[in-house]
């Protein structure tokens, strides 16, 4: 009975060679090209997205810098107005030892003929 399950014929496990269809090769090529194009589209889209985000951050930094510079400009304008005010100029002149002339008639010189 055991001989019934063991074949006496030798088994040949050689590979079967089937012809490759040209149609399958064409479809494989088409799918590969379409896949590469789609991947390139995603890469370009991602690159543009990251560039846009980067430009957004740079724009925000520039806006903050502009605000700081405008604030500094207003402070400097106030300082300039304070320094050039007549009261401040007179106070600094007195501090330097300058005096206000009493009358303008004494400052007029007439040429001698």
C-alpha cells in the first residue's frame, strides 16, 4: 500500500518558458511613464508649497522689522522736534554761556565815511 503514494516516475521541476506579450510590455511602459510624470508633479508641487511657506515667513519677518523701524522713526522725529524747539535751543545756549542781546540797535554798525 505504501507504494501507491510514492510515484516511480521521476519528477522534472524545470521552469516553463512562456512567450512575453508585446502588449504587456507596452502597457508596463505606459504605466511607468505615467507614474513618473505623476511623481514629478507631486515633487514640483511640494517644492512650490515649501517655497511659498518660506516666503510667508520672510514676509512676516519683514513686516515686524518695518514696524520696529517705523516706531524708531517716530521716536527720532519726536527727539528732533524736541531738540530744535526754541525753548530747548535757548536753554542749551544759556548752558554754553551765550546771552540774548538786549537791543538790536546796538548790533547795527554803520560804515565810517
